[in-house]
C-alpha cells in the first residue's frame, strides 16, 4: 500500500501553481470552450505569476509596468468593445449627473475654477468624464499643479509616469513621481525628451532642499514649482497603485462578444435551410436532388411523390437570451444594471420602472465614487487657498423621489416641531441650491396651537371681523347661508384653536 500525501503536502506541492493546474484541466475540455476561455486564462496567469500570490504573502499589487500593459488593452477595448464603452459612459453619467457644488471658497478661487481653461483641465464636465475613464482603464489619475499660479496645469497620462519615489518604511506611500514627456517647444519636428521628479501635494514637505534624485544611476532634477495630485481606485492595504474599474470585466466582455459573434454565424447557417424534401425511394431522392440542383430563382415547382416539410429551425434565430448570464457578469464587474448595459428593457424579470431607475446597490456604489471625487476636489481646493472648502454632488434621485422628499419635509414642517433653517437646508440640498439665504421672517408658520386667531387679534385692537359666520344670525360651520354658499373665511383649524383657548 503506497503512502498517500497528506492534505498539507498536497497543498504545498501545488502552492503557486493555480494557473498551471487550471491549464491542465482545460486540456480535457472541448477545444471550442478552451479557446473561448483563453482570455480568462491569460488574466489568471498574469495575476498568479506577476502580482498576486496564493501563498498568503501580499505583494505591492499591480506594478507600474503591469498597470501600463493592462491600460493599453482596456483603452483599446474602450474604443472597440461596445459593452466596455457603454459601461464607462453609464458610470460616468451616474457619478457626474447634476454637477458638483463648492462652498466656503473665496471669490478669487471661484473665478479661477469657473474659468474656461480650468474647467477644461479639471473642473468641467469633459474633464470629469476623462477623469472617470482614466480610473476605468488606468486605475487612477495624475494632475500637475503650478505652485506659482495655484492652478491645475495638466492631466498627466499614465504613460508619462516612469517611476515612483516611495517611503522606505512604507512602500505603498509615494512621495514623488518621475515624469517623462516630449517637449515640443522647439517644434513638432524636433521634440526633446525631458524628465523631472514631482512631489505630491500630500508629501510636498518631504521634498526639503533636494535638487535632484537619482534614477538609473543618473541625477534627475526635482521640480520646485510643481506638485502632483494622485488618486487611485480599488486599492488595498500594501498596494502602491490601484486597479482599473474595467479590469475584471475585460475577459468576460470578450467572452460575451464571442458568444454574440458565434450566435450570428449560427443564425446565418440556420437561415440557409428552410425545408427538407423526403422521398420514398433512393431513385426518387437522386431525381429530386437533380431537380433542386438545376432549379434557379424562386417560385419553382416540386414534382413527384415527395414530401416537403419545414425544418424545426425555419423562421427562427439563434437563442441569444441564453447568453444573458455572461452579460450579467460583465454588468456586475462594471457596477451597472444588465438592463442598462445591454440597452434591453425587455430582459426577463425586468420592468419599465427598473429600466428607468437605479437600484440601491448601484446608487450606493455611485455615492462611494462621488465621495472619492469630492475628496480629490477638496485637496485641490485647499491647495488653491481655501481653508475649509466643501464639495457636494446633487442627490442621485429621480423626479419622483424629489417630490416624495419635499412632501416628507412639508409634513415635518406641518407638525410645528421643527425650525425653518434645518428644513430649508435639506430642501436646498435636494434641489441643488448653493446659497438659499436666510429663512424669511414673514414665512407662514404652521397652526399648532400657538397662533392667535386673526379675528380675535383684530378684536383686541378695536377692529371688526368680516366673518359673517361669527355675527348674530349669520351662518356658521355646518349651517346654510340660504344662498347655497358656505362660510366666507372660515378655517377649521381656527375652531380648534378657539376651543382650546376657551378651555
């Protein structure tokens, strides 16, 4: 009897070989399935060998080189794959809908951020869409700021980041980035390669008196008048950089694309044959085959003791709905509804209402990304000189939800238990009003037992009430006036106040 290895020995022998074992298993699958899953296998290989180990030792995450390689594929898919592009547009629209409001900033700063050049580089809708797309394909963004003018100078593409200068005690903490770019100041035909280290806004004090930092054995100058704002998505403790939003959706989007292409090929093949001719003898089959082979055009006649039966696939197409699970995985990876991703409100189990609104998980995910954007905005605003700035997005709610929210606030106001200021602030947040101003002094407060009747107030001042219902012989509440009309200026709430005052 041979000695069987223990569970621990078996795991140890296969530790770090997940991609290899999966590849061995795929050899036993149908060749067509194995070919379709090649994209997923390649991703798993990259993860297993380059940046994610299975032995429990966490690495620095995706390296800068890995990030650039994946970025190239994702940027290509963003142009060529409709579902990857659709997902990016949906998430960007969700996040930036309604814009963002900045508070507690000076007039000078507001003028700067509303200028055309700053809106194009950072604060405008186009810049915000580009920011999300960078997170979608690159895993983060880099913005270059000018310390002299205190304005954003440019959005730096990932390809221009060559290296990172990190904290020796914390590898995930980057103090400065080495930027490499082509300087075309001498003309397009004569570009000049330039390099410089730029410290981040968070660790700008770490620059000290440094003038150069070595790279590849050579000193490279440190920019004294510039700063970099860096921000990453999908980070983990110990990681230097983030991971692109679309990274785990890429392989599945390719599989879904292949499914649709294969379905189109099958539909074309099925459309070529509509009927099947059956004969009673071998000779009849040969004659029929000859007749069909020599027939040209439409409207031909079939002669003989033959049966012409339609195929089961006649008039039918490929079952594209069977690939709904693949589309759902792509939608889940991107963080959108499969209904919105496929532009198909007729999806099984869906409804018109679900196609028009965002579900709660999607809304919470969007709110999280809005907070990420707001935090980056606050870093920029503080660098521009604002002491305690605020950045708030308009609520991500539908018109129906807005109406319900306002109605709920109105009910709270009618109880008489709340002051006007907090309720006004809440309404301003819902409607996107930046500076609502003070609550008017003559606002009509709810009648909660404290308001004195206008008639009694007028009487105390020597005036007379014009309410004929209070006069002798006049019609009161529930009485007829003789002319088919009720009381002129009676308010049922006034009766309650009068009764309370009398008691």
